[in-house]
C-alpha cells in the first residue's frame, strides 16, 4: 500500500476509485465502504484509494476536539489490512475547510486523484460548512462524469455504527461491546520503552508503552489482552494508568506477557483489549500488588482460554 500525506505528494499517476471518510476506528461501517471501493476498483482495473484527513476536522474547527479511537499509525495499519492500494491523509486546515464542495470535488478528487468513481456513506458531508451532501455529490458526479456510489450505514440492533458511539463504549470500559461494532478489538500499537522495572522484581515483567494523549483510552484499570509480537500472539494482562502504588505520574500501557521470556525494548507490539477485569488501585505495598497480579492473571487466563474455544 502506498501512503501519501500532504498536497505535494498527492497526485496519482493512475485513474482511481476513491472512498471518502475519516475512518477513525476503521469500524464495520468503514469496512463496508472500503470493501465496496476495493471490489469496484478490481472490476474496473483502477487504483483503490482511501482518502481521509489529518488532523481530525474537530481539532481544527471544533471547540471540543474529539479524541481518536485509533492513532494515525494504527489507522494506517488497519486500512492496509483492508487491502487498499493507496491511503491518503489530506492536510485539514482552516483554509481547506473553507473551500466549496465543487472546488474539493474538482481540484482534489478529479484533477489530483483522477477519480472515475467515488464511494461515500449515506451520511457523508463535505465542503465549507458541510454544504455538500449525497445529493450534491451525485450532481457533481454527473457534471464531471464520475460514478457516485452511496453505501447505506451499517446498523447493529437498529443502531447506526459510529465512531462517536464506539468512543463512548471505550471510555466506559465496555471492550466487548466496542469490539462488536469495530469488527476487531480495540488495539494499541506502540514501541516498548523502559519503565521502572518493578514488575521483573516481583515475577511479572511488563512491556511498557506511553499512552498517546490524542486518542481515547479505556478507564484506568486491568484488562485481558492479547499481544502480537513478531507475528506471534501471546496472552497478556494489561494495566492502563499511572501505577499509583509506586508513585507513577505518566499514563502508561503496561502489559505482562504470559508464557514469554526476553527483552523487547524498542520493539513494536500490538496490544488488543478484550475485557475489563478491575479498576486501577493503590495497594499498601509490593507484596499486596504481587498477590493481586497473580490473582488477576488467573482470571485473565480463564477468560482468554474460553474466548479462544
């Protein structure tokens, strides 16, 4: 997959099918859009292009910027997994936000991306003040001879799948419900950094990732996780928080890998969250903390063993 970010690297050399969206979380609704675009591109022998924006529009325009379900790295990784040929993060600025729907359609989609077909969701808006909607997009498609495909929203139990709803579930620690809507676990990809090395002294060494301040995290506490390292998946127990027992002051994602020995400093790992176990707690001392981790590990092993059946 090619990755492009910035106007100077944007122009494609081939005609394309372009699918539009923010793709935060790459949830089941997004996956449907990407699949339609990929299938159409294959049928027409065109490039399958996913066009998104960075920063998130609410960071530029909104009084309340939305935290992300996925980091930029995670989103790029997931869209690659969905089989797109090109993923573009178009720079979203106040200047760009002020252009008309037709200017965006012609200058970006037609002139730069050579779009022969465009795939959007039925609730997609674009251009200054969100003036462009499905009807506008279809009119522009007729004017510039571009096929417009509108994909209905995906619903579960009558409710539209949305990044907003998924953010709410994650913020409440409802990881299994979030996974149902995402179509994959809530996942954090990051590079292992050095921590206080307390875990190894009590028999539970951890892999530490610094929490990304731009994304939504589940509540501080302990979670059943699986962890991908070098294409191998291990069972894990992960603490999100500040490690108050030892006076931590930086939010960390700390994961103990079960049935693994070795150092992974500087290695990129992928931590997938499956179930909330308990809230973060300050213990009276290291012995109490160690006993609790041992008890948590048994709970997590049982949960993950049942999940894998």
